[in-house]
């Protein structure tokens, strides 16, 4: 069953067609890569699916439900969560607290409960789950550090941890390895594989780093000028003439 | 409403709209150039009124000279405010706005202590008598506001579109970084904007001195209206401010005539709230509040 | 441990204060504590990043509610204080709803406009609000045999309410709800994308803070015995802003420190008479241009320095 069905998706910014008639289906349990030259409309695509932008046309179905014009928090509630290209975290909280805030969807607190300290049970559970996520991402030794003090690579990992805390069915990663050195990239690749293999989530990622994409993804969709250029297995994409042409001159298409 | 009252109301509305326009244009200019929201704009208006009180009522200077003097004097106040309040808080609209509340307090106290609080200073009317237009009586004192508004707003328009410094101002309002890359001295522009902004408020107050009661707190009512006008018009839009000024002048005048002044203010405030919800950028604006 | 002892010491100090200071100062302390509730409830809104210029109007809603209920309907105190708070919370919801489309400066100005609209209702309608002259003859509180007309019993009543309100606000700040508000302030987009309904939380913070402002208003009304719309105008609001800016909103205690410092300054500056607002205006400008984080931020800088000084790794606490 396709967990994500995008049909004829368009996004118009006052004359600029950032996304044009995009069609895409992601199967549950897949790791899907979305690539394309700079300015192709990949992040716009993510922004539309996650509800940050409203589409100008087309429909989006997640897990059988239409999410086309829903707000980002509703979409997250349904199980589709995205990370940001920029470092997005809560700077004045520790790593563990950051992940714990991500448990929001699984921590119903009423005002009364807030004042009288009810749901202590749930809080202990949530803290445990947060700790497990921090562990699985290899950040245990940093868990009490302020998020703003972390090195860049760990901050990007924290982004993923916060998203994982929501227990999503679909995780959308926006350039997860941007600006990372080879070690950090390898670590992030391991984490993404773990997310699919051990946590059973579907992953969709936008990336420029070809090696990572080719290694990691089951299937790749290529976007150029807001339209779908090609789609298929990594091997097919690597040899696709149109894709090579779109990237002509770019150094990242090293095999 | 009978015909004479109707005509009277229309003419009152036009005059009121004109004053609103002068005040609001000043506010919109400062905000458009560098997001300087001046809480003390009403006190600048008040300062202009006191300039006329001191120079004309106490000092015997001819009325037109006193009104014109209000411009440079209050412009100077504007520049001081820019230098010591807006420049240090540049980038933080709220901080600048809150800090100018302090400026408002300071001006109220100084004026009140030097020229007295409590008793309303009345400025003798320089132009007695009225003209009869289409059956309505308009005092000359009020009528002179119309050409004054035209001169000031027209003059500003000319300045912004045909003079180098004015064009630099508009460039800064559009894109600060690009403007500074072109070699425009941003600090000079912000100082100039606040000077013009203050000058406009001052002249409006000066023109109203013989009409309104001159007290240190006369700025209170004008500041609420000024911000309503500017928000309805679109925070940084001068054309929007002028349009909104007349719309609100009409609302205020007609509601006051039909009901009372309190309800008129409430109507203005409610109108602003509706605009904020329905079209947050204002009637002609682009800046999202 | 030290914290608990300090807290106990402070509480004990407050408890015996009326015995030690004169009646004039007891009245001042009553106002001081009411302002503590006002400032702390204001801080709740700023936690998620919204600054409001309508907060004192909600104090007014509580004040007018209790005045009307007690004077015209003869309601007892416990009824009016509860309804005063609820009325403020409800009006707060009505006011914040259209504001949710704005933020920052737009929210500030919009909140002022809507607050002013509410306040003008009191100015306009002589019945039942008394118009510009307001309401007089607000009955004093009657509970068992204690005469709350006197300053000292009223002091203890307000002290109890202040402790209660501040305790609740403190608990909210420490709770998950408090953390969500801070998260919204830190990164609204991220908060939305992890399932936080930002609008709902902003509205809740605004409404709850209005509730406490209403309680403060009830306590004020029964002390003054008379209220009018000028008690809750923009002038008063600016004073609240000054307290909060001076104290800082970074920590829960910031605004409370701000109220304390500024009330001390106000008392010390009494000889200045009509020049006082000038001093306050100058202080506001000084803080916003030189120390925008308030005294709070000074404290954290000092704490940081102390933390760094203990070079052998043990942390000062």
C-alpha cells in the first residue's frame, strides 16, 4: 500500500511555478530519495506535503487520508513528520529535553494536570522513550548538554531525534547530511537505515549528496524545474541520460 | 440627517481626514523606512501645538510663521528620538515602540511642568469668521487645513520621487541592504525619516492648536487614531495611510454626529481589528503584521 | 536546600510584615502583591513570544465584574472572585482570537486596539458601568467575622491569593505546557511540525493570564472601593511594561523583581512629584536600549561567570 500518494501537485508563487504537476507514490517501508539540481523545487515539495505551504493544485494522500490543505500540526499528528534544512531545535533546552518535547503528540497534558502534577506516569514513560531515542542515535553522552552547544553534526542528528520522538509513520528528511564530513555522513546513513530497518518507518529524503543517496535509497525520484524528470532504481537513475544532462557540470554525480 | 447637517458632516470629515493624513503619513514613512514605530507620535503632535502656543499665543509671532516653525522644532525632536531610541533598538520593532512610550512620558512631563498641566491652554483663533459652502458653515481656521495638507503631502510626494535624497529614502524602504550597497548612508536616511515624521506631526498639532484644547495629554487621542489609520492603510504605505485617513475621518465624523465621540473611537478601533483579521497587510500594504 | 530556606524566610518576612511596618506601608504592600500577580500573569503570555498591550484591561474586567456582582446583586466574595477571573478569561479568549493571525508588533498593536475597545465600553455606558466616572461604593469583603475594610486583614487575604496565584503560574511554567510555550517561542515552525497546535497554545496562555489579571482586578476593586476606566488605560499598561522590561521575562522571577525594584524606585522618587513619570520613561528607554533582557539577564550573566569560575568542575548551586 502506498503510504504517500501525491497526484498532480502544483505550487505557484505569484507566477513562479515551483512545483508543476508532480505525481509520486511512496510505498510503506521504502527509503525514497528526491534529488534534483539547485532550485528544482525539492524543498518546496517538502513544504507543501508537510503543510507549511498550501498547494495551488493537486492532492496529497497520506495513509489513505487526504492531507492536502491540513495544517502542519495536523499532518504531524497523522504520522508524517519532516525535518528542516536549517538547524531546527530548541536552543535553551538539553538534548534529552529537546527529544522529550518531541513526545508532545504522546503526552496529553491538561492545564489542571500541569498545575497539580498529574500524568507523572506518562512523563516517566516519555522520558524513557526519549532516552532510548537519544541512545539509538549515539548521543547518550550528550544528553544533558544544551542543544545550542552541540557541534553541527550532532545538531543535525538531534533534528532527526526530535522528529523520531513523534513516532511517525513517514519521516521526511530535508538534506540530512548537508555540511557534514564523511564520518558524520556515515553515521547519519547508519541512523537512517536503522530508522527503516528497526523502527519500521518509511523515509523520504531530499539530498544533494549523490553517494549517500545511491547507497541508501531503494528508489529515487528526480525533480527538475518543478517537474518530475525521472524515477526509478538508483542504477537506472545513474545511467539516465536526462538526469545526467540536468546535472551537467555538477560534480556530485560521481558514481 | 437633514441636508445642512449632512454637508456640514462631509466638510468636517474632509478636514478631519486631512489632519489624520498629515499625522499618519509621518508615522507610515518612519515605519516604512526602518520599521520605526513611534509611540510618542502623539506627543510630537502635542509639541507642535505647544510651539504655536508659545510662539503665537504667548510670543505674538504671526500664526503662519508659528506653524511653519513647528516643523523644524519637532523634526529635531524626531531626530533625537531616532538617534537615542530607534538606532540602538534597530531590528527590534517592539523594543523601539515600547521605548518611545518612555519618550512620550518624558515629553508630557516636561511640557506639563514648564507650561502647566490641568488648565487647558487656549490659543486665540487667528482667522475668525466662516465661509459658507453649499449651505454649510466652515470656519476659516478649519479651512486652511486643506491647502496645508495638500502642500505637505504634495511636497513629500515630490521629494520622494524627484529628489535624490527622497529617492534614497524610498530605496531604503524597499531594500535596506541593496540601498546600503549602493552607498546610501542608512543612518542619515533614518534620521531624515524621523525628522520628516516629527515635522509632519508637529505641523498637524500646530494647525489644530486654535481648534483643540492644548494640554500635555492631547497626544493620547491622536496616537490611537494615528495607529488605526496606519494599520488600516498598510503599515508602510503612504498612499494607504492617506486613503485610510479619509475613510476613518468619515467614520469618526459621522458616528460622532449620529451618536457620540466615544462610539466613534470604538468604531475606529473595531474597524482596525477587522482589518487585522481579514487583511493583515492593510488596505494597500504589503508588510504582513 | 538553600532555596527552600530562602523561600521560607521570605514567606515568614511577609507574614510578620504588617506588625512591623506602618499602615501606610501595608497599603503599599497590598498594591505590591496585586502587581506581582499582574506581572507574573503577563509573563505567561510572553513565554510563547507574544507581547500584549491589553493586559490591564483584563484586570479591569475582573474589577468591574466583582463591582457589579457585589454591589448590585449582593454576591459573596468567593462567588465574585471566581466569576471575575472567569469573565476575564472569557473576554481574553474573545480578544485573542482575532489576534492569532498576527504576531510581534502586529499582535501588540492589535491587542491594544481590542483592549481599548473593551475599555471604551465602560466609558460609554453609564448603565451599568458608571461611564467615565466609574463605580463607587464597592462593598468590602465579608468573610466570617473578619472586617476586611481594615488594611491588615486585607493584607493577609491578598497574601494568600498571591501565594496561590504565583504557585499555580510557577507550576504551569515548570510543566510540559510551560515547555511547549517556550518551544513555540524558540522555533514556531519546528513546533508545528512536531504536532504542536500553536494557535491553541497561544490562545490558552492568553486566556489563563487574563484569568489571573482578573483576580488581581477583583482584589484591587475591593481595596479601592471605587474604580473607573482610567485605572485600566494605556498609561497603567505602560507602567506594567516598565516593570516587566526592568525585571526581564527570561525567568519566572524576573517580572517579580521588576515590580519590586520599580516600586522601590517609585517610593524613593516620591520627592520628585510630577517629575516621576519622566524618570520612569528614562528608565524604560535605558533598559530597552542598554539591557533589553532586564535584570534577569544580568543575573544569568553573573551566574554564568560564577559557573565558569569553579574551574575544577564542581558547579555552584
